[in-house]
C-alpha cells in the first residue's frame, strides 16, 4: 500500500495551482488512502510516515492551504467546514523522555481532533492528543499543546485563551 499511497500523493501534490485542480485534488488524496470528503486543497500536503494516509480524515467543505503537514502516527480528524492556513503542522507523535537499553526513545502516538468550523492560522503547530473545539480560532504561529474549548480564540506559544467567541447560527 505504501507504493500506491506515495504515487497518489505525488500526483495530488504535482497538480498545478489552478482553481479546477484545487477543487478536485482531494480525489488523489482519497486514492492515496485518506478519508477525505469534497474539499478545496491547494497542496502540496506532506504525510509522514509512509502509510500515514490511512490515519487522516478530512470532512466536507474544508479548505487546506499550501504545505500542510500531517505527522500521522495516530488518527487526525478534521471535521467539516474547517479553514487551515499555510504551513500548518499536525503532529501526532511524541517520544518518551526515558532512554531504553538500546539508547532509543519509545514513540507514543495520540490522536488530534479538529471539530467543525475551526479556523487555524498560518504556521500553527498542533501537538499530540489535542482537541480543538467547534467554531474556535487558532491565531497564526501558535503552538497548541492542550485542548481548546469550543468558540474560543487562542494564540501564543504555548497557545492560551485570548477570549471567548460568540456562537452564531
């Protein structure tokens, strides 16, 4: 499966920037193994490790800007209507701080969930085990190390609550 995944990731990433390709690029990522609904993806996407596409689920009506990175050791779920800025990184892997006998550290994978209608600004890093609540906004350049409540604006390194947002219908 890794060859098929790599092949369709390559084709999806190689499509030129043109509105028609931006609207249909998700089809190649689906063929690579992602569970992705109709969304606009400017690409390219980076998925690590090889085989990680099977851990990625993107809902209907999302927008992913250029150079989104998925460190997909565990499940990454982006629900419908999300807006993802350029160079956003979703990292599901962490490492134990203890060294084992062979001088290696154990890799620990934890899922990331981005609930519906979230806006994640440019250059944000979302770390393992984080859930970003529906309708929230993550300011550009933030590092999200813990859960974000729904309808909340967070910013900074690490991301902290700046204010609650009004939920509109």
